[in-house]
């Protein structure tokens, strides 16, 4: 991603500098109020950076400050890495959207899962297990073992019947489909590194632990007590899983940096290409970032209707990406983003989006996890501050 130059000031990129400064002030105020511990944010337009900042703590307990070399747990924005590889394989003809899972994983086709397709997995309409199953850590961090468990399980709903976000299982199955489509010659981590991260210059991103990254990893700790999508204890457990030797959790077990997330977002803004390397075609991105789930809500977030008093709202999921859509609805994109804005967000801490109508990207990683609905509100608020600073 091209770095900002003296000729590419925020004002040159169409921002009111004073208004854009409100973003950092809002983050600093949140950290001071101990809503979370630290945050890294990058806002870019037309490939040039308007705002890049690391604020607060990598680890509040020790007083370690967050710096530009900080490494973060991706949480579920890692799903978009896996989804991108799946879309790449569809472009190559190795996979098909309507391909039944059991065509590549024959042992999967039983107990009501025969009709489950790649499209269902990408759109979270498969009916596959929503929550993380109660399995030993060595099973949760292994694609092979988690898929073996999924093969024995029954769906929670009929494929296509409802939208229920799968926290971990769906992406283990997607990863195994990618592996088997090429003859299971490489691990999924090797596929990601060789076919996505290295070509894009994302040299500080890995699936699972990597010694140079774990040494700079910001601890995964919760800064909430009220239960939501996760409990504080579950967050702590996830943090431990990420660092286990050999861990491969395609749904969110990545280590990454702000610069790498910004490069990934920029590739998507540019229609699938960055620095001469093409990962996806513009046609694929255009199709993948349509709302393929209509008005159906995401049942995994039904708890927000009761605990937060929110009205039911559409899931608005494309082929692995969340889509802004229309209306005043909760979500990580705010209310001022254009309807075709798309991206992802991860448990209490991470988010990125691309507003194609404004050539704008937003990348955010944080420490000290919030409860998920509070995190959505935080990202929406910061997103709206960014968009309100854009005056040209």
C-alpha cells in the first residue's frame, strides 16, 4: 500500500483534518475510560493513508504501550482471508458455489448434511454448528480433527433455511475443501502463506503461531463482565488456543498487524489486485459483496434483541463478507457508509471495511476485548466519525 507523502495530506484526500482528528480523540477517551486497552487504526483513500495511529496499551497490566510493530489476534476477520482463498479457487475452477461439501469430503455426507453446499458455508446458511463445540484443545486447533467431528454431527437447521453464523466449524470445512481440491498436498496455513499473504506482501500475518510474531503479540484479554456472544472465560481460552504449537483455526486463529490488514483491504478496494499481484477478479468481488441472505436475521445475534433492546436486523452477508445495505441497523460500518460497503469484524476487537463509492478503506485492531454488541457500536461510531470527516 502506498504510504502517505507530503503531497497526500488528509486535506488533499478530501478530509477535514480537524474532523478526522476526532477519531483519535474518541479512541483516547475510550482507553482512558478503560472501555478497552489500546487500538490501531488506518484510514486510507485512493490508496493513500489519511490516518494511521497506534494508541494506548498492548498490555495495560504491565504498562506496555501499543507501538507500530504490535501483533494482534485477528479474531473473525481472519474468516475473510479464508474466504478469499475459496473465491480464488472458484475462479480457478477447482471449486463451485453449488458444489456439495460431500463431493470433496465424502464422509461429510450423512445425518442430514447431504445438501449442504459451498454457497451455504460462505453465507452462513448451512445449518452447521454455530457455537464452538465442546472438544479438547487439540481437536479445536486441528482442521482434520474438527472436520472429522463435523462429519459425525447433525445440522442445526436445514441448509438455506436460516442464517446462523458459524463461529469455527464452517471455516474448518471450507479449508478442508480447499485442501482436498488440490489433492491435500499442502496444509491450509501453507496455502494461505504461499497463495495470499506472501504475494500481497502481508509478511507479518500467519495462520497460527509464528515465533517472530508471538514475541510481539498483544495478549487476548476481556474488558467486559456481562456475557454476550462470548463470556470473558471463553475469550481467555481462545487466547490460549492461538499460541498452541501447530494451531490452525481458519475461522480466526491468525496473527497479524495493522499494516497487513490495510494491505488486504486495499487489495479488495482495487478490485482484487495490489502491486501487480491479482488475487481475485473485479467480477468476483462485485458478486461476493452483494447481500445473498436478504432480510433474514443472524440468529446467533438474537441475544441483542433481548439484552440490548435492539430491533431484529438483517444479517446482510455476501459470499463471506458482511455488507452494509440500507437502513439504520447495528453493524461495523456505521450509518454513513454507502450501501455497497463491505468487510468483516471479529470478536470484540477487530474490523475492516471498504466503501467502494468513496474509494475508502478502514482497518481497526484493538486490545482489551469488548462485549460483541458494544464492539459493533464502537466500530460504527468510529466509522461514522471518519465518514463525517470526508468533505470532498
